[in-house]
C-alpha cells in the first residue's frame, strides 16, 4: 500500500516506466530516444563508507542509442542538501554502470519546481567544473487532463496530472475524467493507480471527492484503501454521501448554492440521479445546472 505522496510521485514510474520517457519527450520536449526495454535497478548508492545514499527510483532504459539510467527523485520542498547529493548520484552511477544518467525531479509544488530546475554549478564561479541541470515535472508543465477522452488515451499521464494538479477548482474535472478512464484498464493496474492518486491528494476536499468517486468502481473494493469507505457502504449512506458530493463540488468551485437547490438535492433518494447531478456539478456554471434536461 502506498503510504505517502513522496512514494507515489516516483513509484508511478516503476508501475509504468514508459510514462517517464513520454513525460521527457512530450512534457519537457527532451529528444530522448524511444526505449525498447526497461529494467528496475537497485536504488542503493551506498559506498564502503557508512554513508547511506539512495535515489527514489532508478530505471535502466535500453534504446537504439545505448542504455540510459533514469534517476527519479520525488521532492516535497526545497532541500539544499540535494544540490550536493544529485551530482554525486549521477557521477557515481556513470562510474559504476558506464551509462548516461538522467535526473528527473517530480514535485507537486511550483516553488519547489523552480528551485529544483536551477542548474547546480560546482567549481569556480562563472567557470564550473561540473554543472547538473535536473529535468523537473511539476504543476507548471505537466498537462492538466480534465477531458475524459484525453484521459483514456493515456491513463498513466492522466494519473500524473491528478497527482500534480489535484487541488483547486480544476480538481473536480481532473478527478472525474480520471475515474472514467480507469474503468477502461485492467482492475489490478487501476487499483494501484487509485492508491497513487489518493496518496498525493493533500487537499482534504480533493481526497474525499476522489474516495467518493471510487465507491462506484468495483475493483476499488478489493483494495485496502476501500476499507473505511466500505464501512459506510450501505445504501442510505451512499445516497447521503452522493448528495453531499454534488453540493461539495459546487461550493468548492465557488458556485453559490441557493436553499432551494440544496433542499432538492438533500431530499433526493435516487442514487442514479444523484450520481448524474454530481457529474454535472463538475462543469456547471450555476447550481441550477444540476437539473438540466429535467422537469421540476
């Protein structure tokens, strides 16, 4: 079970290594050659001295141009110690494996992304002996995928979008689109990706919305995360939760909810209708849009 956003942000690339090269090519526009094989590698970079050094995720990508080592670091906030560790990682890996190392930093925070993207210069000022330029994936360059069809075309990229943008007013559309896309892939893979997203949603409203959406997905009930949801899974509880979800999305998006709309939603006992209203809330411009195409 994924226990933190730090783990999820790099382990998604262990789940789908090809996502990492697509991110390099499509998001960062790096002319990285197309790999034909991947291998997970030992992340322990400790030498004989009793100093432990570990990267978060290390992958070997075989391409027609040769092998590359993809070093993935999940970064929650700036840490100046990394400006010494990252050059060490790359130098050590090159010396040990004689493969070109590539450093990719993944973060959910724009300020951390800007910090991580700063080149690391070691040596004489203005004439460094060593320069490291990390590639950074974060909320400023990972695409916002809030369209269901776009999410279905590349589900792992849609997961990365939710993990880096799962806050603010865009979150409902992002999470709704991803929930629909997850239904198109195998259940076991989807269950793992559900965990990655849940671990990265620091915003309590976003996390609750995600768990509400997941109650409708059968494979989710097989996963440990579903336990607390399952305890409230009787029909009456599901109806109340779905009504609350529709109203919560509107309020989260800054749309005023008149008393008449709130009363009608809370009085409804039709789970299918409440589900439809929740979906409409993601794109509604007024609270009354929930009831579009319905007669009062």
